[in-house]
C-alpha cells in the first residue's frame, strides 16, 4: 500500500515501480484519516507508450529478409502482441534446409510453437517438438508473446506463463534461412507439410532481435515484402459478447422480422454438454420450438398439440469451448437449422404453417413464462453468445443493457466470462481433463490411477506387496513411487522364499563379440521394459539388487592392461563407465572366481584374463545397486587374431522392500 493525503487540499504523489500495462485500475482503501472526513480523489498519469500496429485480413502477410553479414545472432528473440476473434492462423514462420522450421500458430484458441530441427527425409522423434500455451486467446483482447531461442534452449512465454525446453542433441534452431514470415506462410515454403491458414487480426510492437518489423513495413524498407492487404491500424469492428452466468440467465428479444420468413442466427461457446439455447412459442398456442444443446449436439424440437415431438440433430462435440455458428430459419411449414455450415431440416412433419410468436428466449426463460418450450429438463445455457441477429437485423447487446431492447437476467454484457479449467490440467498421470461451466473432472481410464485427479495408484508398489497378499509368481505392474509422477512398470515377480523383482531387457540371448576397432568399439545397448526413472525407483526401494553377466572368452581378456588401460567395461544407469566385474565393491576389480579364489590361473582374478587359446568363462554378479542396471557392454580385446568372445546379461533382480 501507499499513504494518501491527510487533508482536502494537499497532493500526495506516488510513483509506481516498475511501470505496468493495464486496462483497469482498482483502488482498495485500507484506512481513513481519523481527523478528517471520509473521501477519496485520485488522478492517474500514464507513461509514454509507443505503439506500432499492423492488421492482417486473413490473406495477407509480411516477409522479412535480413542480411546474414550484419545480423548473425547467438540468440533469437521474437516479441509481439496480438488480438483476434478467429481461433486459428499462422503468426510467424521461419524455415531452413532439410525440413527445419520454427512456426508459431493459433489453433483452436491456443498458441502452438512447432520446432523441427531434423530432416524431412529421415525424421527423428526427438527432432520435432510441440509446445502449447494459452487458451481462449480468440477473445479480442491483447495477448503478449515472447520467444527466446539460444542454440537448443527455448523459452516460450504467453501472458506471463512460460514454458522452458531444451532439445536433445546438438542441432541448433538458429541454423535457419534469413527469411521470416509474419501472418502467414509464403507460397514458396519448402518444409510446410501441415495444413495452415493466414492470421486474421492485429499485431502490436512486432520485433525480431530488437528490429521493429512494423516500422520497417510502414516505411516500405527493402527488407520487407508486403503481400496482400495490410493496414497499419487495428480498426476492425469489435463484437460484443454476452455471458450467461447462471442456469437462470436468459435474454428475451422481440421479433423484429417479417412474418413471411423468420431467421435467427448467433454464435455460442460453452463447456457444458447440455442447456437451452433458443425457444419461441408459435402464435395462437399452436406449439413451440426449442433449440437445445444435448450431449454436445444441437437438437431442434418442435412441439405441437396432438402430435408427438419432432426432433433433428446437428453437429457434435459442440461443448469444446470454441465458437460455433447457428442459423435457424422458418418459412411455411419448413424449419431448417444449420451448425457450422452443416444443415439439418425438418419438413413434411409439421402441421400447417409455422407462425412464430412475438418473443425469442435465448439461454433460458423468465420464471413467469409457461410456454411448452421453456419446460426443458436440461436447464438453462451457461456460456457465451455473440453476433445475435433476428430477421437479418443485428441485435445490439449494449441497447439491451441500457433497457432499450428486450429484457434479461444474470447476464454479463460486453465480455465472455468463459474460463479454461483444464489449462493447466490438474489431472495427473495423463488423465483426460473435461470441464463444465463451474467445475472440471478427470477421466482416469487406462492410466492405472484413480481418484478425483488420478492421484491414487491402482497397483502395488513392489513384488513384496504382492507376496504379502498371497499372489503367485507371474507378470505384474508395480508402481514403485506410488502416487508420484512415474507410471507403473511391467515386471516379473518370482515368489520363492523371498520375492524377487525381475526386469527384463532386449538382449537376454547370447551376444557374440566380433573383431572390432579397439579405438572406437561398437557398444551393445540394452533397453529395459521400464524407463530409467522407473528403474531408479525400483532400485531405491529395494534392499538389494544384482545383475549377472556370463562371459565366454577365447584369447579375450576382461581386466585392464598393466598400464591401467581398460580393454572392456560396462555402463550403468547414470551413464558412468565401470571396469570392475564382480560384487558390490567397485574397488575389488575381481570376477567371481577372483573373489572366491578359484580362478583357473591363480595369477589372475578372472578366468578370461589367463588369455588361453581355448574357451573359458567367467560369471560375474554386479550388486552395487547405485550403478545398476547395466545399459551397455564394451569388449575390445576380441580384435586380436584368433580372439573370440561372447556374453549374456541377465535381468535386473531386486529383493526387499
């Protein structure tokens, strides 16, 4: 807080640091001068704010070409503000050779940053990255975007929500062409294989590495190519939305069209699966029609005395939070409804000509109306409407708010109060989030978890728990970290005198080591049925773990040379190289025969180190659980003449809880 004045005449100045941008200011008085009267007078002074704007009409774009000699940045920074009422479009695009590209696009009201550092001919799963931020960004308000790229490090910010990402590998996202398009993708794009459309809306203060792109465009600088109809103001007409806040909300509008043909159009967005959108009673009490959202579909029903109700449906999944267009028309005995361009009609089922009444009720009905159309069991509509027109005449919601047209209850006019309760999602373990106007829920099917947010694991945490329950040996899913972020892993539980957890890998067969280059030997990589994080959780929880390696060798050694140079080694879970071959003590540097004192040559601690021109073997048991499991094995001594080697790696075994 800050102090105010203590009398009616003096002025107290207070400078807000740092400066900020806002559409509204709210002052909360915390106390009054006890010696004076209650009162408050405030003036607000703004800072100098420079604003450069550009308007794209959905068919236009800007192409910026910069000189690689004068601009070779070690870091790329894009910053801009945008506003739109369209839920899709390309904001920026930059591409390079072999399929590399960076694209920022609006998809269903969310901003998606696409990063591809790989080749279109040989794609890699790690080369393509998709980052998503924001929701309901097609609300005609300004939204701030900041993208910072430093080699493989990416920082993506939308309205102060930031996503940090580091790509795998060494390929830099800066290794791209010296052209950037804004508002669309040029027709000569080399790597664009996804469907796209141009942006329709406004940018403000568009900058790339400190260069004001809009200022260059206004001055018709040669670095900028303007394609299509681009204007340097943001003057497209605003659409006034209306929010239906409760299930009792309604908007009653008089019929202002001719009786020969009736038409009503509007757009709506909601998360609710059901609710009354529109109803009107026919003249002379000859029936009514209702237009409702039912199970995410639009259903048109006609109720006439002495006849069963007639229904037609259109659309599906209309409770997805996106804007959907509805058009209803009636002429003669023909009633037609269209949703997002798809039509459904009702004709030849109706009795006589349709003569609608004097009022339309949107979202619900007043409590004093007893029309058959107002008796819907689905309840009122909760969500937003905009672009309402009756008989091709647009309805001005501001006139409704001022009392000059129709009547209403529990409406928020000139704002869509819809919020996305699933972004960020509170559903854990990849549970599917769904929402309504005032709540959200998680679908935990196929996740292995239960509870309101998919937090409670359905699986036991260890094979010990299965043994305690009396389960027999077999394959089980175990969840070692319980309700933690790791998912369940499939393991084999061996219920002997003690419960052993066995995690298999892809190399349980005998692996023969062929002649290799000692300077750059090809490693054998083992992939387990569990991720490294899951394996770490299993070993951390266990009392002890072990893994058996069986070597078969002919003139092929295991232990290092006399000068300490290793000839074979293995790599553990933490990607560290190890040269010991037995026990839980890495300093032992002995195989099992060396630890037990029964090697075929007492001068050596491994049978293979005797270097005999005949087949022999070593069995080693690795039991330092901080290093397990084995992920790679390298043997370089099989490159000598007449040298041969083979080995088998057993599963990771853990016991105790």
